[in-house]
């Protein structure tokens, strides 16, 4: 029996290693986003600063794992067998959920995942104990902790967003977007307050309860002299900031990097329990059982050892090892970069690439805010509005290539997130680090007018999606952990082996999907250059290049998927048709984003040039859209026909269709080459060839109509073939219009 539990324990530590990797990948958004978004330093430098903070935080952590030991369930009522089932279910749930969110590039809370995983797993075991006994749920489960986390979700979201909005609004009034001209009389005080706040956060939250302060003998003094630390720090750091400013050192970069280090350190020190709390509690349970009962009944030995403080030997070695794993993960994890990118994109200052689409609730929120703002503006004096307009003139913002927002906002994000976490800790409010960091970033971006009328619905949809994911995390963690714990409790070792296999399959599948998505996702650097360009001639060249690329991509997509539809029809390949269906849906959404970007580009070019090119630009866009819809109209009846196993297309129809398809493919290929090269010398000849293809298809259509009149023809196949010919003719027509529009647009 000992060997079974030893095997479970080893597997728990293997899971903890993966959990540390996927956990730091998701929580990286807390401390990386401000520095990355503002490009406070090179990306590698930012990672090094964060990695040092993570390692120091993990190494100096107090190692108090109370939440995993007895924060949710009452260990005196649970046996070794019970807690092993619970810990295994929590570890498995944590990894699966966090890896899914990382793959999607969505930030979530590791604390919520662990707490609700513990609640679900321990509830499953509690249910089995309550049946046929006098136990009550309240005896076995500490429901107060779960309630605290639920309250924390609402508090974190509301408080962080509102304070982010207010503090950034005041800060921007002081510095404006042209902040470099307003540093002489304000930077010292701002730097002093910011660095003091971060230093205080480091002491109170990052090093709270750590053995480092105890070794230095200052833990009690720090705990009882908060006001002294604040006042002395404010004076010292204000003077130091002024000296550094006079030495022409960028104070904002210092604040951002120091804040990144502090948040990373606090994350590693305080959130470490989310990753290694359960395996360490499992190890202590196993050691206690082995010491007192050897190989005796594990089902009857209750885990009272978990009710007190941890007495695990060599605890610091585990903490240092955890810090090393997280440090390596932050450098190697591409998913961490993806999660950070989501937050940065939702808070970027310019009209960047919008990842999320519009939603009904977002449109209603924007409409309500606009109506409320208009009503409020009536009561604001005209002089005040004019003065505020000068302080919030976004045209003065000069962002370098790749910068999403300036250093002022990055500083506010880090300082305010740290302060709110400290205040929440002192008031015993369980604020989530992830929620605070993300919602502060959203509040500051709103105050900075980053959510304009052209982007607000997309940004709000993104925020709602992320917040919704947090609630899904809680529910999914409870349900998954409950199910896994119940199966392990009933099925024993066989269920645990099955769980290992499922975990491996899920992780491999998620990584495969993530790599595939990375290969297909391309960062639209051309559009980012276009948005930040202030030279109208250069903007026109960038826009023309962007339109050329998107049109060429569309034609190439059309060639591939037209072949997929027709081969799927002739070969009755339903899988190929389904793949085409997914590809068309993705292209529809992608083309909407392309069109929106290029319309923004049209607004930035010279007005007279825009008047000249507008007709051809919109004609090209409309024809591109119609090509996509033509493919969809062609696919749907074909898909229905093949999926229902109706009669196949007759061989004579296939032979008749193949030459036409070759001609259409050549037309598309030559059109693509002309659009890419910009050489339209032979375009008139190609347009004539297109007309000839249309005429040929028209002849075949008339033949097919005659066949339908014959009684011996299958009506379903005949109508399907006729529809395919009609859409093929329409596609050729739209390609000719697109070629002509592209020629006139590029001229």
C-alpha cells in the first residue's frame, strides 16, 4: 500500500512541476504587461528583472501552505487516502484549466483555480462521508474561504477599475501626453511617491512573513512601523529621484522596472501555494502516516497533522527548486507571451489590431456611456472643457514602434496595483493579484482615451470575455475536481492511472493546437507601422502595401478552398468539406478585421487622394467579401448533399467540370501575381479571358438546365451541380471586378 501512495506522491510532484510552468505563464501578465507595453527596456532585460524577482520571492517565501492544508477542508475528518484523492484532483484540474487559458491567451486566477479545486475535491469526499453518517457539510468543509474568494472577484474587478480610472485621469492632467515637457516640477514628487509605494509594497506584501526579515531581525519592527517607513521613504526617494532626474536618468523606466521586480517577487512569494501547496501537504501527510503507522490502514488514519503549522523538513529546498522552475519557465514559455499580449492589446493607446469582435452587451454599454457623457457635458463650463482638452490632447502622444502606451501609464499600472494589493492585505480583503493588475490596466487605458469610439466595443467585449473566464474558472475548477476526486475515490488505482493518461493527452493536444495557431497567426506589423506613421505619403505606401497583401491572401485562400469544395464534391470527401467550412468562417472574421484596419488607414492619407481612391478601395473590399460568400454559398449545399450520402455527381459532369476549374484556377493565379507585383500590363487580356470563362460556364449551365428537364436525371444532383456552376460563374465575375479595382487603386 505504501508503494501506491508513494507513486501518487511522485506523480503529484511531477504535476506540480508542470503546474509551476503553466501557472507562471498565466500569472506573468501581472508583472510583465506594463513594462512590455511601454517598452521600458529590451524584452530580455524585462524578463531578467522579472525572473530575479520570481526567484528571490520563491526562495524567501515563508512556505506557509495553510490554504492547501486546512483552509478549505477540516483535515481531522479526512484520512490519508482521502487527502491523496483531493490533492491529485486539485493538481490535475489546475494544470488542465491553466493550460487551456494559456493556450487561449487569456489571463485567469491561479488562486481561484486552486481554492475552488480544493472545494470541489473535498466536497466529493465529504459527500461520501455524509451518506450514512452523522457528519454535516459544515463540519467537513470550510465554506467561508470559498465565499471570500467569490467576494474577492467582485471587489477586485470594481475597486481596481475605478481607482485605475481616477488615478490615471489625475496623473494625465499633471503630465499630459507630452509628459517630457512637464517633468521639472512634478517628477521628483511623483517618483518619490511611486518608489515609496513600491518599496512599501515590497516589504508588506512581497516579504510579508518571509524568513529573510526574520533572519535580519527586523520583521517585528517592519510590522509595527508602517507610517515611519512611508514617511522616511517618501523623503529619501523624493530627493533621490530629483538627483537621478538631474543626471538625465529616465525616472519612469526606473519606476517600471522596480515595480516589475516587486510584483514578480510578491507573486512568487505569496502565490507559490497555488502551485506547490498540495504536493507539499501530500508529502507531509505521507511522512506522518509512515512515521506513525507504517503500512497499516490508510483509510482509517486521519490527517490531524495538516491542522497545525507545517513541520516539513528541508522546506526551503522545495521553495528554491520551485523558484528555479518558474524562472526557467518565464524565459521559455511562449504561452506567457501570448497572455501578456492579450492585456497589452486591450489597453494599447492607438487603434491596434483588435482581437475580439463586437458584442451586444458591449454596444449597449458604449451607447449608455455616450448618452451619459453628453448629458454630463451640458453642466461642465466651456472653459473647463477647453482646458481639459489641452491636457488630454492625444495627438501629442509620440509612441515609438512597438510601444502600446507610454511610461507614465505603465508606472501608474504598477504602482497602483501594488498599493491596492497592500491595502487589500491590510484590510484582510482577499484581492486577487491577477484581477487587480488586469483591471487597473483597463481603467488606466479608459482614462487615457485609448478606448475611442472606433475601438470601445471591441475592447469592452475583450474585458467582458476575460472577466467571464474568471467566473468560468471557479465553476469549472469545482466541477472538474469534484468529478476527478469522486472517480479516484470509487475507482482507486485504476482511475488514477486513467487520469494520468487523460492528463498527458490533454496537455499534448493543447500544445499541438497552440503551435498550430502560432504558425497561422501573423502579427500585422505593417498595420502597426501605418497607424503610427505621421507622413501622409508614407502612410499611403504602407496602406497600398497592406491592401495588396490582403487581396493576394484572399485570392490564394479562394484557390485552395475552391479546390477543397469541388474535390470534396467529386470524391464525396466530407472531412475535406468540413475543413473548408471552418476555414471560410475564420476568413470571414479575419476579413472583417482587415477591412476595418484599412478603413482606418484611408482616414490617415491625404484627403484629395482618399477622394480619388475611395471608390476603388470599397469596390475591392466589397468584391472580396462577395468572393468569400460565394464560396460559402457553394459549400453549404455540397456539404449537405455529401454528408447525407446522396447520389454522387455523375462522371460526365465531373469530366465537364474539371477543365473549367483549371481555367478558373489559372485566372485566380494570374490575378494574384498581377496584384502582388503591381504590374497590370496584361490585365485587359486577362479580363477578356475571364469573360470567356464566364461564357463557357454559361453554356454548361444551359446544358444542365436541359438535362434537368429530362425525366431520367436525378433532380437533387442536377440542382446541386447547377448551383455550383452559378456560384463558380459569380466567383469569376467578382475576381474580374477585384482585379480592375486593384489596378485603379494601385495606380
